[in-house]
C-alpha cells in the first residue's frame, strides 16, 4: 500500500444532452460516441495506476463511463447517491435558453453567483457540496493508501474541487470546468 490515498475524480463522458446544452441534473441521457471515446481515453490515461476500488454515481451516464474505464477488470464498485449531479428540479431536461426565460434571476445565480442559487425544487450549491465532500471524506477515511476511481458529474466535481482548494462558492466561476471524460487527482497522506 502507498503512503498516499489518491482519488481519481472523473467526469462522465459527453452525453446527448451535453451536446444539446440541456441541463441534466438527476435526469439522464445516453453517452454519445464521443463520450464513449472519452471514457476509453481516460482508461488509457489511468493505465499506469493500479485502481483498487471504484465509486460511482447511480446515474446511467456515470455508470456507462465507469464500465468503459474499468473494462471488465475485477474491481469492487460502490454505487453512491452522494455522487449524483446537483438536483435541478424543474430545470432538468431544459435548455439553457429555456431556463433563462423561465427564471432570469435564478439563471444568473446558477451560472455566475452560485452561492445565491436557490431554485424551488432544486438543490443549492451548498447542499450539493456538503454531500459530495462528505462522500469523498468517507472514501479517504475508508480507503487509506489506495487508488480509488470516482465517476461523478460536472457541478458535483467542481463543488468538491472548490472545497479542497478552499475556494468559496461565491468564486466557483473562477475554477475551470471539468471536461467530459477528464479526471482530477485528489490526494491525502495516509
């Protein structure tokens, strides 16, 4: 075992709704061919690491991405609701334009003033960050000295990175967006 615990935090591959600029939240759309290729590239990029275990969101796009990355390797997989994307309630399945027209103030908050986003029927960024970070902290505590693959979602990952880089949610826009199929490594000493 290593002296360091590594979490390889992967955003799922591109989906049909990503291409259509639709907000997915807890709803799902299938991976595109490009999304499948992104997952295979991630598999190749991680080829030099021994992955000991995987954690994944229950949403199909994350599950499909994970399946392509581990490609029938005998790796224990834990499905975690805490790794889901932000719940966007009434906005799920709608285009950015539709959400702008339906609620311009919350649209601005969602994209530029995340700490103020509070759409009825949706999760706040703080609620999202709390549950994702709680799950990652549990993984760090339970998987000491291992390399752990975690497949999650755009805003969920970005909110987690904000926590680990001490970036307040009010500055979330300053962080780069995780790209489909790409990963970030979070490390913690054993």
